């Protein structure tokens, strides 16, 4: 069964499991890095919420042997979880004061998102861009978010500096940074109480490779912008260090001593081509943090 046949058959399976007031519409959306994703939009006559669930991964599950009936049941369950975001949560987007504490930011690749950046407020950062979103909900199944676009700023009568100030304060509070030794990650034995960057804590930094992300491991690369976090890491490592953009969700940190930047860049490009989901690629080269300059630079 090819993808089109899979989608058509799945739609019929879903319609048989959902109430008649819910209509299903195939949709193709341009996501991060100009990546096209195919999904189904669930429109409900009794709500202004229209969740979109993407099918690309489900088709892979089908090809791997999962039954179409089970896939339909799983998708229906996810739809009901997504629909739990209340009507008032979406209406509040008209009132800036009600949601300003939920404005967060994330990093995307500047060059790969030129079309998107024409429509969204952003701040260039190195060869990346800072973009903003409203967090509607966050559960184990994922985050419900609204990307902030230029028309939102016009509606709210706010400027880029205002939402940047909000996001800079909110994001570390909502999603604190988490620094994990790679050895602990590989052993799958993370500590019961995760350690966060804090100048008053004496960290055990004997391993040379670390993972920097946030507590939910989603859009964690933005942690590199948290106030003073890179400076604190440099003090703890007692060395300059390279930042390896493994994905939009996390970065790897490696002491600069005895490290060849050209080798790192070659590895990053190879991993991006063979392992990282295109939508989750952040950059194809390493970055370098200078303790003297207290600045992150393109390596």
C-alpha cells in the first residue's frame, strides 16, 4: 500500500471511530527547515480548535507491520488529548495580558527558513534565528503551541522587543536548563534530581562531553541563550568549549582542548545527512564559546 492509499484508508478508519460533527481534512504543512509534512486536520463544529496530526511517522509504523486499525485507535486517542486544550485557551490569544507569561522562544536555522521568517517576527543570532511561540499546553504526548506571526504583533499592538523580553524571562522558568554528562545518558542512569546550572553548585564535570537541553527535551537548543549559562559552563569546565548542534532539541558540549574543529564539522554534516530528522536539524557546523570574550561564535 503506497502513502496515498494508506492515507485514504486511514481516513475511513478514523471516520468510523469519531463523532459525526468532526470532519477530517488532509493537509500539507511547511514546517521547520522548509520541510513538508503530511497530516490530517480535525475540525470540530463545537470548537474553534482544529488539531493537526501528522501521518509520516504513522506510515513508517504501518510499513514496519503495525495494523492500520491499531494506528487509527492510537491517532484517535492523540486527537482527544490534543482537543483537551480548552476553548478559552485559544480565545485568550486576543488578550495579550492573559498569555504574556506563556510566550517562549526557540532557535531555527536562518538560511533554511527564509520563507517562514518573512512571516514571523525574529531576531538573527549568528547564522540562526530566534523565533517566538505561545505555549498552550504541554503533556507527555507533546506540546500544543502557536507560532507568533507578524499579524499577531499588529493585533496586539506590541513590538519585537516586548515579546523578546517576555520570552527571555519565561523560557528558562517554564523549561529550565539541564546539563547531563554523556556517560550518564548512555548508561540510561540519570540522577533522580537533575542538576541545573547554578553558580552556587559545585558540579562534577569529569566527563568531557555533555548534553545541554531543557527538562522536557523539546526545543532545548535555546538553552544556549539563557542568561549567563554559557559563562557558568565555561567556568566549570575551566576551558573554552565547542557547541555541537545535534538538533533543535539539544546541543553537545566538548572542551576545546585537543579538539579539531574541522573534524567536528565533518561529523555534524554526516550525522545530519544520515540520522537527524530534516525538520530537527539546527546547523551543519559547530560553534565555539570563548571564555575571554564571553561570546558564542561560529566555528
